[in-house]
């Protein structure tokens, strides 16, 4: 067995260092988007910061397992949601422990009942709801539903990406999304319609 | 069993806005929305609400976090 030529070995090491640096730069360019999702998955800002740092530490250590050309944002979020579960944030509750949400038109119907059908034509009708009430409503949804709503509606991930990130079937993504959005509207209705 | 077309329209709201309806279902929804003020207002409201939820929930990265992440670079350099 012959040792590799020193010059060849040096070139290999240099090429690998370049690949790693390129990976790191690509990952860091996504940090703002990763944080935006993380912030809504957990309760407190400090918790989101810690989670993002842990995610990047893990990602930088395991950059070789990332397949170039695939969706790095989804890859980072997969790491992040796994770490989040490892932290024991999630106590699995059975979905039917939550009362059944109202229908999809629930919030609109409540607003229309309070202000007339025409209010729904006005863009400002949603601004009756403060940003805080939106944030609180999101936080009030059960974690398994919230994760999907946050990934799809805040993070702009496709159903398929969300399924891969959370390691659940795509049909489960769709049904959790549906229930999560209904729960969100129900909560917004409770908070904003007298 | 006959069903209220507005109930059907409510049922496919999510798929309509997520653009996951089949062409046939989409055409069916469009033709219902064309003639139904009630559902049309609700669909438009829902679109506005989604945009509002998204902007309301967006929070920028706190200052300093990027520096902390930059410091993590090279964790694998010696491996
Ligand atoms: Zn209708």
C-alpha cells in the first residue's frame, strides 16, 4: 500500500476546506429564515436563539452528510425540529384531547356577524387583530399542529418539505395543517370578536 | 344526500388557497365563487388573513446571533 503523494493530499485537503467554507456560507445566508421559523416553534426568544445555535453547531459538524443541490433550508429545519423534540419540549397528546375546531369560515362569519358582510371586503378587517394576538394565537395551538402551520404558513415550505422535516406522511401534514389553521382562527375569533 | 354548495366551498377552501385542487375541482370552485358573494368574501378574507398572519409572525434575528453563528464555523475543520 502506497501513501498518497504529499502534493495530491495537500490539494485534496484544500479542496475539502473550500467545500466546507462554501457550505458554511450557504448555511449562514439562511440563518434569518431559519430563525424566523424557530422563533414561532418555541415559546421564548432566548429558546429560539439557543435552538438556532445548536442547529448550526450540529450542521457544521455534519456538513458532509448534506447532499449538495438539495434543499438546505429544509435540511437545517430537519436538524432544528429534531433538536427541539430532543429537548423534551413536546409531550405528545392525542389529537382528540382538543375540542373539535370550528369550520373554516368561523372567523369570517364571526366578524361578519359583528360588523356586517361588507367588513370582509375591507383589507383592514384583519388589522383589528393586533400582531400580538396573532403571535399568541399561534402559540396557543397544540405543538403537533403548530409545527406544520409554522413550517407551511410562516416558513413557506411545501407539504412535501414539511413531511420530510417532521418525518410524517404528507397526508398527516395536510390534516394537521387544516386543524392547526382552524384552531388559529378559533383563537383569533375568541380574542378579537366581542 | 344533497349538500349545500357553500358547505362544499368551505370544505375546499384550504386546497384552493394552497393550490392543490384538481383542475376539475378548481373549475367547480371558480364557478361557485363567481355566483356566490358569501363564499367569495370569505375566500378573499382568508387570503388577506394568511398574508397578515405571515407578516405578523415574522421576527428578525436578534442582533448578535449572526456573530455567534459565525463563531461556530470550522467546527469540523479538524475532523
Ligand atoms: Zn357559497
